[in-house]
C-alpha cells in the first residue's frame, strides 16, 4: 500500500512547528514527510514543482492524487487517529469551501507571521 506523502515548507518556522505536532501524533510513521525547502524536484512526483510546494501545503494520497490547501489538511487529518474526527467533520463541501477561504487568507498574512516565529 502506498504511503500518504505530506509536502511542507521546512524553511518556514510556523510550518515546522505545525508539522512537528502532526509528526508526534499516532499514525505519523505511516506518512512520508517531505521538506520541500531542501527536496530535489524529482522526489516531488508528477504535478508538483518546488515553487508550488513552497507556496501551498500539499498532500499526495494513497491513490497518488495530489491535493493542496484545505483539502490537503483534511487528507492528512484523516490519516492520523487523533485528528480523524476533525477530518471527517471537515470533509463536506461547504466546510471545505470555508476552510479553503480561510487558508487563502492565511497565506496572505503568512510572511508577516513567519517573522514572529523566527
């Protein structure tokens, strides 16, 4: 069975802290964690460039589908037992739509937030 792959920006202090929380969760050993800030383009797989991966959170699911943003978080949460309930709650289209809007808003303020976490 293929592993879920999480692509994250390891050069972002805020992102590193968030990913560390997930990596300490039960089930995290069954996920491939790829720091795109130090990854080679070839290891990102089809459909993902370093530039895209640095700009948004991405997850490649067990069926090799690549997703980003809110959907990527939901896919991750569904893989981790402690987060699974949240993943199920957020899996419906209206909630995903709202979460995606929030995520896009967060991306706009992320640079200023990163400076605070350095």
